[in-house]
C-alpha cells in the first residue's frame, strides 16, 4: 500500500484559502487519493477523493499533479470550524491513516 | 436516516477481562472496519470485514478478534484486556469493495476504553 507524507501542522487565517499538501510518490496507477478530516475527538469525516483529474465538491477542491506523486487539498475560504486534523490517504486494502496535518484556522 | 452506532461510548475495565465493543450500521454496507486511535498516532486498523463470514487482520490485530454473522454488526472483542489497549476505538463502514472508485467510509462516534 502506498504511503503518504504530510506536514504535521499548518496555520491559516479565517477567510483565506488553506492549501494542504500531500506526497504519495509510490502510488500505483489505479489507486485513488482520499482526504478525510477529524474534528476534535469525533470520527473522521470524508472530504473528497480523486484518481487523476482535479475534483471539486461543496467542501473542497483536490488538485493532483500530472505524475500523481503529490496532491493538494484546498479549502477555498477557511473558517474556524475547519480547524481539524486532515488525513491524506491512498486507497489500499483498507484506508491507512497516518498522523495527518493539524490545520489551525484563526481569526 | 441510516447511521452507524457504537456502544458503549465509554468503558472502564480491568486487566485480564474480556471486553466486547459493539458496532451497528443501518446502511447495509458490505465493508466494516475497526480502528484504534492513541495520542501521537493516527488511526490504526485493527480488523476489517468485506462481508458476512469474512474477517481480516489489520495493522494491530494482536489481542483482538471480530466476527461477522450479519451485515449490520461487527463486534470487536478484547480477549484479555491489557493496559496497552487503553484507547479510543472507531468503527466504520463503506459500501464499495476494494478497487472501486468510491470508498467513502462512514465513522461511528467512537468508544473510549480504559483498561486499569
């Protein structure tokens, strides 16, 4: 199963875009990239996923590089409620969660 | 509305006791998972199931067992609880099988287990 690398923490001002990077250099051609987040002590919540093309939904955008070795999750207008741990995961036998990126959004 | 529930939400037990954590989902999902989460770690996979009578070991399966007798439930059993198993346990379910383009997992609220 492909592994991912994320920065341990990031800060973002409220209202600004939050860009969360992820490296997955060992990803296979048919493996999807998933993003989840975990707010405080709640269960993780699905955000978005993609294979090759960029994806957008009501929560976020996902930009995947052409070589698929890295991706960026974009929260276009971060709010205080977006403060959470964000996990980048490459689909394998089951989802493998790393330590993720702790995003702190401040006013 | 469909949901996934876990019980109990909090449990305190003693070393050596058998403990069972319940997970119930009403989505009729084939796939169910158990994770544990400890401070300083992300979620780590304990066991998972792709359907009735199917169970598989995850990353940290030692000391845990599961059984899948129906679609809705995947109970997690700690055969002989140890202090190292003090953790928050999350159950999850998903509709698709491996290789599908859609593998969103829905997580339960978690069970906080303390082993004294």
